[in-house]
């Protein structure tokens, strides 16, 4: 067991999401954000001041050489995750990296290989995985509340069109699938507990060449079928329906609960339309805080104490995303090994 208290975190890049992350993590007694690196020192200094971080490095490499940093949070564009996670692991830093962990399954495997080789922890940042709402959902599934799983429908989308944003840039790993779709793919992999045997997808493409809307069918060896969708062209929505042969569960698999009430799960036990609907309230709170606290536990107490996405789930999520993109381009089923 590594005894680090509090865990001293450095952030690579003055990213938008790092602002929300820093705000969420601030109340934690277990983690402290001690340094930030930016390619632009002036921007870095202003950002560090805004989020209350004293030390600013003028390059990501300089932060990785900072001996007073134990772990890094990586909110860089998707296409840069692999390089900087591997360099962080080589520098002996534990890593919490934004989703999707990488833009290919091969990169994702190489990142976990590097973490293993350098004996550091690597975790993919999915705040919803640390939320009580998701932990409760997993408990209900494990207890067999809705019987044998038959169907999952999961969708996440929002309206987004800024051409300057990294999400529309193919060279930086843009696209609705890698952005919002990584959530639904990770969710379906978590619930199914296995990789699909094959996938079929269809997409609408943005002018830049990235996918703007994606839908996919996933077939599993267990007989489970999943339909997933993600989009930059819809009003905000985020929901998942899981149906078994004895009931159904509905969740919003939230990162952070919205204002105005606790996150809920809707459970129907029974097979008839008249089966009673139970609305289960769960605790809310910042998903970034919950995720960071879980990451601290992973580093301090080891993988047995980690409830987030496992290395195998992260690799499988990347395999699913890759297969879906391939299928949408080829217009045919893609079999998964
Ligand atoms: N978990 C979630 O809910 C969630 C939400 C939003 C985003 N994300 C993930 O977080 C990551 C960042 O998203 P974001 O919206 O925060 O991105 P962003 O605001 O565009 O920030 C990305 C940062 O990366 C750095 N960077 C390095 N090379 C770059 C390049 N060639 N082009 C642009 N930026 C470059 C920049 O920092 P410097 O200039 O300071 O070096 C930039 O500020 C993505 O992986 C995304 O999927 C996760």
C-alpha cells in the first residue's frame, strides 16, 4: 500500500474540463492540486490563479519532472492522451486520464502496459462510475432484480457546433462517438460484463469529417442486444434503459446531478405493464469529487478498492468504439475477437 496523504496532483493543460475538475476536487481532504502545466505560460498562470494553484510549469514535461507531484490528471485532446499517459507513467506518476483513454484499442493497451511496467496506477475518468446512482444500479443488477438481461438502450447527446473546438477536429480525436459515445459504450460494457461479439453502426458526418451522430447495434454471446446512440446534433439527453426477462431499470447515469433533486433510478419488477414502478433516490454530489476520491483510494489502497472502470473495461470500451467507427465507415457488421 502506497501511503500518500494528501495525493499531490498536477494537471496537464488549461482545459475547460480541468476548471470543473479543480472546482469539484477542492473540498477533498485526500487530494491537492499543486501544479498546472500549459503550452502557453501566460494562459497557464491566469488559469492556475483562477483555480487556486500556485505552481505553473511552462511545459507538460517539466510538470512530469516535478518531484513534488505524485499523480497527474490529463484533460488533453483525445489524440494526445496516449503519448502523455505513457510519458507520465515513465516519470513514475499515477494517472487519471480523461475519457476516452485513447483513440484506438492498441494505444489503450500500450498505456496499461506502460502503467504496469512503471508500477503506477492508470484510470480512465468517468465521473458517472463513482456516482451513488451508478453504484446502486450495479447493486440492483448484481442482485438479479430484473432477471436475465435481454436489452439495453443507451443514448447521450447534446447540441454542439463550434468548428474551433477539439471535438470537431479529426486530427485531435474528435467526433461524437469518442466524446459522448465513449460514455454509452463504457456503460453498456459495464452492464453486459463482456465484449459484444459483433457490432453494426451508421453515422451522420460533420463537414470536418468526424461523426456528428452515431447509432449502433451490439450483439452479445449471452443473447443480450444493445442499441446505443450519441450525437452533437440533438437537444441534451442522457438516459439508459436496461430490460431483463423479469423487469426493467432506467438510469440517467449522470456525471453530476442537476439542480433540483437527487438522482434516481426507476425500477420495475414484474413483466406486465401494470408492474409497480419504484423510484429509488440516490445521493448526489460532484462527480469529479467522487471520481477523484475513488482515484485516491486506488492509489493509496490498490485496485481492490477501485469502483471505477477497470483496465479490461477501458480496453474493451476502446475495442467497441473502434469497431463501431469501422462499421459506420464500411456499412457492414464488424466482428470482435
Ligand atoms: N468527463 C467529462 O465529463 C468530460 C467533459 C468534457 C471533456 N472531457 C474530456 O476532457 C478532454 C479535454 O476536453 P476539453 O473540452 O476540456 O478541452 P479543451 O478545453 O479544448 O482543453 C484541452 C487542452 O489541451 C491542451 N492542448 C494541448 N495540445 C493541444 C492542441 N493541439 N489543441 C488544443 N488543445 C491542446 C490545451 O492546454 P494548454 O494550451 O494550456 O497546454 C487545451 O486547453 C477531452 O479528452 C474530453 O473528452 C471529459
